[in-house]
C-alpha cells in the first residue's frame, strides 16, 4: 500500500512539478516568457533543460505554467526587452505544447566568473559595464553581441563587477566600452559583461 502511494505521488510530481503562483514569478527581477510549452516541459524536469539552454544552471528560478499561450510580458507586469524576454519553443518533442512557461529569475549579488580564464586567452576583450546577469548568459549574450556589431562565433564571456577594468585582462587588446544606462534593457547596477573574441574586436556603442 505504501509503495503504491509513493508511486502515485511520484506520478503527480512528474505531471505537476513544483510550480509557483503567478504572483511569485511577477515579483522576480526578471521574467522569461517561453511560448509553445507542454505541461511536462513546464515542470521540475523541464526546468533542467531550460536552465541549460539559457545558461541558468547555477540560478534558482521560479516557474508558472500559463494556459494562455498568448500571455506576454505585460501579463507578468514586466517590460519586454528590459526586465522581460520572450522566446518560442519551436519544433515538436516532449517539451512542446500550447502553454506559456513563465520563468522568474532574480539578479545575482555576485557575478559568475567561472569562465574568466577562457576570456583571458582571447585576443580582444570588451568590458561592457552595467549588463545584467540574465543578459550575460548563453540565453542573452546574442543580443549583447548584436548590439556591438559582432557576428562571429569565436568568443568567450564572463560576468564581472561593474567596476572591472582592463588591467584584469593583461596580454589582451582590451577596451572599456560604454555601458548600459539605467533605462535600457538588461541594465544592472552592479555587474559587467566581459566578452573575449579571436577574430575581431567588438565595436563600442
């Protein structure tokens, strides 16, 4: 009897995961809205996939399944491309469906500098101050690169504090670039995004 109950509870967990109320996701610093997600995709197990895809493996996230696939950043009281990003799950598979999965993430207090050594091996380094930890991840870095006119694929990046200077990256051709302003999307008071490239430098804004 106890074994059957345990399997029943496990089955319920597989279906529902540990979903948070919408208001708790709204209260987070940033929200990621993912369209076309199944109930299984928007679950504890689906979060592992999303966290890996968007570079959030070390982050604590909250998530909420919304049956309205048209739900957007406004519905979660966040501004698109400022404190909210929207993505679409494309193709078919176990994670695809007709729901929105809204993921809430807080800004970090300390940068993730685990990739700093790889950045130091690059030829060119760009220090871009006041870039949020969500923008400076696998999920957000493409927009940062686009803003600085880089279309290549030979790059590494790391998060640093907002006061980081080029003397931290000796032996590279380093530039301290203009950072984001407080009203711009992806702004952070405390962090910088540092990007190293091999083929050509990033352009300053």
